[in-house]
C-alpha cells in the first residue's frame, strides 16, 4: 500500500526545465531574453546603418539635380558643409558597424554558449536507459558541431532582417516617388525571383538537416573506433575500421556535394535577379526617358538604388543559408531538450535517511525493453518477482549463472533503472520517494571495469568526495592498499593516469576505485565482480581492502569465484531474475542445490588445475 506507483507519472510534470514553449521558434527566441539590452542596441545601430545607406543616393540626387546646376559659387559655398555632413554621417555609420559586428557576434556567441550548456545539463539529467540507447558520438556532435552556426544566425538574422528589410522597403518607396511605372515593373520581376528562391530555400533545409545527420555519423564512427582502438589493434582490424570510416566520410561528402549544388543553384538565381533588374531599368527606363516621362538623372538614381536593393536581397538570400543551418542545428538540440528523463525526483522527494542500512526488495519485476518501442522482445522480464531482504550491516553474496540478473538487481537499488512493479526500500523508504542525490550518496559501487578520468591519481581518488583534504585522500589510499604504490611513483599523487587510466594496471585501477569509495564512506556497498578481472596476486591485495571497505556497511557482493564469498553472512542464488535459494555457505552446501553444484564444480576444477601443475 505504501508503494508510490504515482511517482512515474507525476515525475513527468515536475517543473524540470524552464522556458518550454510550445513551438521551436519560441524556444529559440527565449534565448534572446537575457540579451534584450544588447539586442535593442544592436537593432538601433542596424537601423542607423540602413538609414544612412538609404539616404546617400537621395542626397547625391538632390546635389546633382539641384545644387550642382546652380553654378560655381553656390557649389563652393555649400561644399564645406556637405563634406562635414558626410564625414559625420560616415563616422556614425562606422561606429554602428563596429557595434553591430563586435557586440552582435558576442551576443550570438553567448546564446550559443548557453544553449551548449543547457544541452549538456540536459544530458546530465538523463538516466541509464537513455545512454543505453544513444551513441556518444551523436551526443558529441549535437553539443559541438550542431551549435556552431547558432552564433552567426542568432545575431545576423535580426540585423539582416532589419537592415535589409528597411533598405528594400525604403528603396521601393523612394523609387516609387520617382517613377511608379518603373518601380512597378521592378517589383513584379523581383516577386517572380523571390518565389523561385523561396522554393530553392526549402530544398536547402532538407540538405542541411541531412548534413547534420551525416556529420553525426562520422562522429559516432570516429568515437567508436578511437575508443576501441586497443581492440582494433589487437585484432589487427585497422583495415575494417578504415573502411567503415571511409564509408561514413564518403556519405558526409555526398551530403556536402548535394549542399553545394543546392547553394550554387540558389546563388545563380540571385545573380540572375540582379541582371534582370538592371536590364529592366535600361529597357523600361530608356523607354520612359525617350517618352519624356522621366529624366536621365532619375534613371541614373534608379541604377544607384538598384545595388542598394539587390545587395540586401542577396544578403537575405545568403542569410537563409545561415538560418537553415542554424535551424537544422537547433532542431537537433531541441529534440534532446524535449526528451523527458525517464527517472526524475518525485516532486515531494525527501533526502534519504539511512539509520541502519536495511534493504528490502519486495516482489520486484523489471525489464530493460521499453514497452512503448514495441520491440519483439518487449517486456521480457529480467527480474521476475524477486524478493530479498538484507539486514543492516550484513554482507550478502549474489551468485548464479551469467545473465541471471545479478547486476540488474544491483542497478535497481541506486535507481539506475526503475522497477516495473514491486518496490525497493532502504530503511523503509522507497527508493523512488527520496532524492536521487541522497540515494546515490548512500551507496558505494565498485564494478569490474573501472572508469578513471583523465587527470592525476589524487584527483581520481578525490572524485569520491571533491572536498576531501590531501590527508583524507592519503588515508583512503592507505586503506585501499594503494598508498605505497602511489608513493613509489616519481610524481606520487600527481601522477597523470592517462585517458581511462590507461597507465595503470587493472589491480591498481581497481584499488583507486576502492579508495574513492572509502572517501565517499557510503552506508551501503555494492561490489559487482570487483575482483573478477584481476590475477590472483592483485586479487589478494584488492580482496583485503574490499573486506575492510565492507566492514560495518550493508554489502551486496557479486563474485563468480566462490572462494571470495565464502565468508559472506549469507548467500543468495539468483537465476532467471529470481532468488531460488538462500542461506549460509554451510546451509547451502547441505541443501545440495544450485549453489552446492556450482561450488563442487569450481572446487573440483581448482583441484584438477592444481594436480596438473
Ligand atoms: P548477471 O549480472 O547476473 O550476469 P545481468 O543483470 O547483467 O546478469 O543481465 C541480465 C539480463 O539482462 C541479461 O539477459 C542481459 O542480456 C540483460 N541486460 C543487461 N543489461 C542490459 C541493458 N542495459 N539493456 C538491455 N538488456 C540488458
Ligand atoms: Mg553481472
């Protein structure tokens, strides 16, 4: 009755992320919010630039059409003021240009940086099911490559839309006052081209999205080959890996080629538009001048405005490329942001209070397959009505066939996965009702493969508790039987371990991992095949420190060498996701069940081995 079955559903409407607007565009625009001041200043500067650019041909027209016709004295008298006016105007324009370029880009970079952080934070929120499913190269790609174009687009787009929009509309209005007929014809020609370009533009969007997927494939392939380089080398499979990489690299190239075809077509259309407009001016303008309904100066003004008119259109055309790229990137980020973490703290989650360290698995069922995905193995139970209660401070060993569900049983305790039904409690508190942070603080985990971060040995030990003092680190290392070894290194605790700890042996890495857990000092301990990968000699050293670690803590130990668990208070055999028998070593031998069979197998194996020597 105390089972919080509701946790799964309510965790979904917990106030997890701010600013989740219904549409992607609104979510994008939300990133402008903190930059409001900068965006306004940027906009004003962009407007000033547009205004000045727009004014210049008109000023020239006024001068040539008016002042310059009035004779030498009038020109000389006014020229000084005109020059001063122009200089001031262009200095202001220069200042604005600087602001737009520098501050605008900085604003874009800040938005990009915040998005990157948000995406990283989101990845940190996900739980094991997500990382089981998603490739790390793909994640890298989304965080790094996909956000590259955001900065450019974020600041140029408003600027371009404003400057170009004002210039195009302004130019049209000015031209319309000069010659409505010629302007009308130009507008018609422009409209035809814009329609064509918009259609080409839609095609570009697909191409850019494809680009993103292909570069992500390259990244995934790269990440997989590099991370597995030692395996690659040991199988002498460099050729296979090269071929795989060549394949994804070639697919990326194909996608790029498609991109440049699309871009070329686009640029060609825009170039043709400029030519078409000039032709219209010459032909239609010429007709109008010949008719006497327009002066030659006005026609020249049209030609001047043409560049003021086609340049922004071309800029807008080109900017769509940036916009499309940014959209493609933001969309891939957005997909991740919209994914709900499977496991979240319940809204009323409290910190776990460990009083004794009693653990209880009550009728627990679990399967890895997501039912929603409808896989053919959907819902295959890995844990099947498992019951297990562990007394405070007890060391219980789980034994059983490989794939029987021992590791899975342990993964459910720190809530790496949530049970499908049933419940797991620690001192009476359901693990789903407490905060994940407090829960995982209370549990220490030592596994077969140890992950060390690239850094020093000292830093890696301190990972167990980042605020540990150097003395505490040394003490932890001592208890983990690794202090003497570290001292023997030339750089001691400052020795760099290499990526994934590649410069340490398996036993050394394992002891660093144990030292970490000593520092963390959890009330509950899980040892999952912690010594299985080690040779006999290092196993002994590790075993001793593990026994020290397990003292006074509730401990679940999984080991396939039964000699290492003989001293456990109790042993439970796990088969097909169930506890099939349970008792002390002696009791189980007497019972003559699965455990007894295993034990005899290993015991006789060892005897046979020793008699061979
Ligand atoms: P044990 O530790 O007893 O060897 P596990 O708990 O690791 O067994 O595995 C139990 C079953 O669950 C196995 O059939 C295994 O294939 C499956 N399994 C383990 N981890 C995953 C996972 N992350 N995703 C899907 N299936 C898994
Ligand atoms: Mg296992």
